[in-house]
């Protein structure tokens, strides 16, 4: 198994999986080496993970298909096979796909695995030409699982997907503007019980602008500290707390009872500031980068600020259309998941999801 000289964590994890499971299934001892001093020709017998040097030497190119962050390209050439991806997750999952074809590997949980061959059975390397992009880019279980299980099941831990803000990936609004830091000087930034942000700053325009500025500074610092991640969240705290000041109440009444309207406007501003910062970096010859910022549709913010016209949903006004790089993380906790989403029992949740899809193109689901 050949890795690039500066292998990333996904490439290294993929190599470890191939080495481990080929030995367990067949008894074969497979070495993992660097491409630093290797050349390539048709007689080479390599399982290459992510080495652009050897990939180019084989005269191969990546497919035109968009394989995204977690997809992979597995291609045979001569006596070798190449596992290539855009990001570390794709390399890791491509290695698991390789094992599925080669030895019938299937992870049940952790170290409980199934092989489609008898131990010691001769294994012939398949001829590979696999282009794979998962229908849902990122998947994470609701409950925590260890990294070995996550790799085997090809799912992500939440930390793989979201940047942590002072250690919190979700339910983290107060991690941006901690109560202990700001509440005494700026009580208008918080709900009356100080368990949630006030997304209107109690209607004070100057404090609102300062609030956005400070939250944007935090978000941008986190984005810069996580150059390989593409998603950051600013999501309401758990427990159903929400501000009921006059400005928040006025917004709720204006948008047909949707507390989410004020949140969308707030997040749109911060996302726009992140976009502007990344554009400045790109202008300085940095790699172009896009970051999606999420908010929760959860508890008080479950309902979208939309209206129904001729059987279709539309935004109540342009100010509550989510920005290009804003995403809604829908957590329909009242849904009945022992029924289809289309069942009568889930009519309310399904309608909320349809409403959100009318004003937001980046949809995430709990």
C-alpha cells in the first residue's frame, strides 16, 4: 500500500484499514510505504491511496463527475489500483469500498466485521473502475460512536463536519457571545433569562451591528483555524429558550409566528461577512473556499417564515431568504419516525420541510 509522502489522516486511516483487514481475511502481510522513493510502471504492484505523483505517472486523470468531499475514484492500471479522492474522508471511504470488492468486507459495528471469503482463500485483485459520490455528502449518527466504527460504517462524527466554536459544534449560540463576557455590558444581546441570544438586540440598531461584528469575528477566527472544513454552525441552545422582548415579538408577529425570521437575518449577515473574508483570501492567491453557516430549525425556530400561494411555498419577503452559503439544520423533534414522512402523522413536519426548501438551498437534517 503506497501513501503520499505527506499523507493526510484519511489516507493513513484507509491504508491502515486495508492492511488490517487483508491480513485478517487472508493472512497476507501488506506493507504500507511512502511514495517518496518510488517510481511507477505497468509491472508495479501497488495499492495507491492518494499519491498524485504515482497517479500522474500512470497517466490517469480524475473523472469529470463531481465526487464531492466524501466520494472517491478507484481505478486499476497495470497490476496496480489507485484510490483517489478530493478530501480525507473520501480516501478513507474509498479504502473501505476497495475492501468490499476485494474481500467482501462489511462492518457490522466496531470490530464485528464480515468477510465474503473463507480465511486463507486465494484472492484475485478485481479490475476497478469505480466512481462514487454518496447521495448525502455527510452522515453522522445521533449517538456517539468510536472512530473505528465510524470508519467501517462510512459515517462521520459531528466534529468531522462542523467546526467547533469554543469546543461546541452545535447548540453553541452562547459560545459565540458568552454570557460571562458580554451580558453585564450588553444585556440586550440576550434573552431575558440569558439562556439564549436575542437575535434583534432588543431592537437597538447600534447594539445589533456591534453584536453581528463580534459574532462575525468569532466565526471568521474559527473558519481560519479549520482550513479543511466547510461547515460552521450558530445554533440555538438546547431547551427551548427564546427571547420574547418587544422587538422579537414584533418580528414573530410580522412573519406569521415564525421566530426563525430574526435568526435568518442575523445568520445571513454573519455568513456574508465570512464570504467577504474568504474572498479577500482568494484575492491574495489563496485556494478559493466556500463555507456554509447553519442555524437550527428546532423548537421555537422550527417553522419557516413563508406563505403558501397556489399550493407552493414562498418567502414572506426577500429579507428572510437564506443567503447563498447559509444552511438550515432541520430538527423536527415532533416527527413520528416510525411512520413515513409522507404519512398523516407527519404532515406538520413535512410541511415545515417543504417551507424551508422554498427559502434555503442548503438543507441539513437531524
